[in-house]
C-alpha cells in the first residue's frame, strides 16, 4: 500500500518582503479534496522546514487555513480552517521568542494575550471550538495574523523592525 506521505509536495514558502504575505485570506467556503491535498502538503512542508506552524498565506494560497504542531515528538499536527480567535483577557499577556518561516533566522520576543478561545472548522469540515493557552495560544495568534497579512515584526518598535528589515535586505541582497 502506498503511503499518503509519498505523494506530499514540499511547498515554496514566501519570504519577507514578498508583498503576497500582506494578502488578507478569504474564508474557506467548503472543505474540498483540493483543500485536503493542500493541508497535507502544508503539514509536510512545516515538518521539513522545522516550523511549528504554517499559514496558507505563506504558501501563496489565500484562504483561511493553518497547520500547527507544537509537540516535542512532531507527531501531532493540528489543522484549523476559518479560525476565529477571541481574546478572553487582554491584560493577561505572555512573551515568547518568536520566529517565522517567512523570516528565516530572525527572532524577537513578542507579547501576546496568554489565552484565547478558538472557533474553527477541522480537516473533515466539522465545526469545533476550544480554549488555548501557553505556546499554542501564541502560535495560533501568530498564524491567524498571517491570514490577515500581519507579520510578527509589525509588533516591534520602528527601530527593531527596521533593524530586522535591514538585515533581511543585506542577507538576501535586495534593496527596498
Ligand atoms: Ni510566521
């Protein structure tokens, strides 16, 4: 029997400052086989890239889909379609050193609400909800930001953001 894994494609991840990363993704109207194939490829791409989350925006597909795996063993992929985040307590924050597959090699401490409630549709098209905390809450907020065209560097001071942008440009030999 041929494993599903063999068919999976490694997707190209858009890197900052690609303007397509600023696209606001549209809701998924119905989960089809096209979406499922994309999700399988996104999970494969996330593992191959050693990331803990990937948004469809990052692979130039502009519908609201995320994949996340924060497990140590890298064997617990979670799929969130049309995620709707509700912040339960704006005052309770937690900080994590964030990175992003679209900004390889760059990291910064970002403070975000420590917990959030999430409504979403799963891989099989079923509506679900749960409360996230810790790293998962941060990761969900980071990935949902991608679907809205927002990157983690947008939360930094102008000075810090400019420093990262300058480094990216030097690294990639581009001039903005
Ligand atoms: Ni990211």
